[in-house]
């Protein structure tokens, strides 16, 4: 028993009015929900920070290896790798065509400044950082044109930095 605790004297109790208690409760629920979301994304769904294997030298990445010839690689079975090079103010290639039902692994890097890659009508939305390869995979069942744009301001002609993924009907093998 500490010196301050005098017998017969009440301990100071936690006081909050009803509204305050409700908001404290809401905050705790949100924190738990965020923690669960991050844990599920990281461990169950495999969203991880890129490691050493996705690190490249932006000065030489376009000289050899897959980014020296950007574009589509047919892996068979309806799966493709798409290597896209970003630079002020261009995506190479500007157009990609796949049959409907294809699964596409996007590998994107930048050789100059930071860019962005947003594929309209999908949840593909990446930051393209020089020195890193950003990777995401998506399956395209619905034919149509899916424009991609740079959504990180990268200079004076930023608005001209776009391209298209075209999903063609009648494919998908
Ligand atoms: Cu850009």
C-alpha cells in the first residue's frame, strides 16, 4: 500500500461521460479492425514490402534483361507477363493486347523520376519508384479498353503519360 492511499479515502476513479465512453469504444474497435486488416493483408494475402529481389539500377535497367524489351510475354495457359518501362512522359509499351480471360502480371519500373500506374476500372494502382520493380497481378474477364495513366505528377507533360490495355473478346485459352 502506498503512502498516498489513506484508509477510508476513495481512489480517484476514471470519469467520462456517455458520449466520451462511446467514442473511446469506437476508437478501440477501429484500431482492432485496422490491425486485423493489416495482419490479413500481410500474412494471409501476401501483401509485403518489396525485398531485394525487386531492386534494380534505374540507370541500367533498360540496357539488359526484361526491361530492355518492354512488352508482353506469353507464358501459356492464358497467363502473361507485362514489362512496362516508365519515363518522362511515356509508358513503353503504350498499348497492350490480351484475350479475355487472361491473367496478367504487371512488372513496372521507372528510369528517371517517380511515376504512378493506375489501370482504370480495376484495383491496379501502383507507385512506380526508380530503383524498384512494382508488381501486381490481375485477371481480365471483360473485353474492353482499360486506359492506364500516370497519377503521380512527374513533370510538365505529366498529363500526356498514358496508355491502354485492350482486352479482346473471343480469346481466353
Ligand atoms: Cu509520370
